[in-house]
């Protein structure tokens, strides 16, 4: 009976160990430092570029396919070559700041990653018109008419 219980415990521990190995999935995995960037206030026609950094935390090469932006005013640039395991790279997202007002845009990233084959990157902020510079005015407190020479 004692041998039977020991054998049963040994078989159970082997099954549990095998199940834990199955949780580790072979393949590429993508991990972003952050998926949302808030520009805050940007001046009209200012720099609307941000680089979203990511790492291939898997054990096979990561391949990105063409990202899709939510509008034509947001342009993504991505690495076309495979990203090897452990390598870090970035996706450059440029927002066209030619129009004043708030914005909240997304870029959908597609890849062969086993953990997240689709990742949504978000940019937001507000484009503001620059403040107009006022010309200095002459102090005419005496009520005199200025003379131009």
C-alpha cells in the first residue's frame, strides 16, 4: 500500500510538472514600455512625433505587419525586418499638427506575437494656436500727436 501511494504521488507530480511546461508557449511575444502617449498641449504645426518602444520577449523572431491608423493625420513607421528574441525596437507615430483642437487617435499594430497579435497604441493631446505677439504701444499720456521723422 505504501508503494502504491508513493507511485501515485510520483505520477501526479510528473503530470503537474508537464502541465506547467505547456503554459510556456514557444513563439514571439511583444511587450511595449507604454501604449498611450499624452502630448499635452502642442503648438500649431509643432512636432507631433513619438516613438513607442517595444521588446520581443519571446523565443522566436517577431514580425510586424502594416499598422493601421485611425485617420490619415496619424502616420506610423515600423521596422520591416524581424525582431529577434530579446531585441528592442520602436514604432514611430507622427501626428499632423496642422489643425488646432484636441485629438485622440489610435494605431493598431498587427504581428505574429503569441501573447498579443493585435496591440492598440493611443496618442492624445491638444493642438493650440500660438499666442499673437502684440506690438508695443507708445505712451501718449500728454495727449500730444506723435511726430514721425
